[in-house]
């Protein structure tokens, strides 16, 4: 399962920093509820059934957090941003923002920018070459 940056915290209900670079079963995270989810996933045959089980078992957050807003800003701008700039955008001190960023994404703001920049580059590479025509990307010749 893949989440948008900063979005998994509210769904997983644990600090993401403890999950970074780890493989953790749901029972370890959620106890009996996690064990039940694992059983539902094991019983589901098709990928669509598994996805439906996951959607039924998680509750999305209703409000966007400061870390989510900052992550979305990085993605939207497709560029690196300073931790101070992101903290200001999130309405937090740089120190508090860094602490929240590690807790909610598993990495600090600088690493988050690097990861998102890398993902963007990888997505562009897999999307194929960009054709330029009349100075505009992906424009078609008439």
C-alpha cells in the first residue's frame, strides 16, 4: 500500500517514524483489529476485494495536517524547498515542523524533499520522452 506523503499517519494511527525501513504486521500495530484485517485480506481472492477490505478497515482523516499541506506544496511545486519555508507555510516553528515531519512521514523535511523530487523524476522517466514542438512540452504538430 502506498500513501501520499504525510497521509499514512492518520490512517495507521502510529508514528510513521517507528515504521520507517521496517516490515510490521497489522496485528503488531492494531492488536485484534489488525489480526482481523489480516484475515479479511487473506480470505479475499481478487485484488479488488482486498482493496475494498482495506478501504472498509481504515478511517481517513477529515482535516489536512500542516505536514500534509507542506508535502502537497512540495509535490505541486516539483522543487526543493527549505525546511524554514515549509515550516512557515505550515504555520509552525522550524523545530516543531521538523519533529512533526519525522513523526508523520518517517523522514525529516530535507529528506522528504529529496524523496519527492526523486519520485517526480522517476515518474517523468517512466512516462516517456517529452516532445517539444514550438517551445511547448507535449505539443502536437498541426
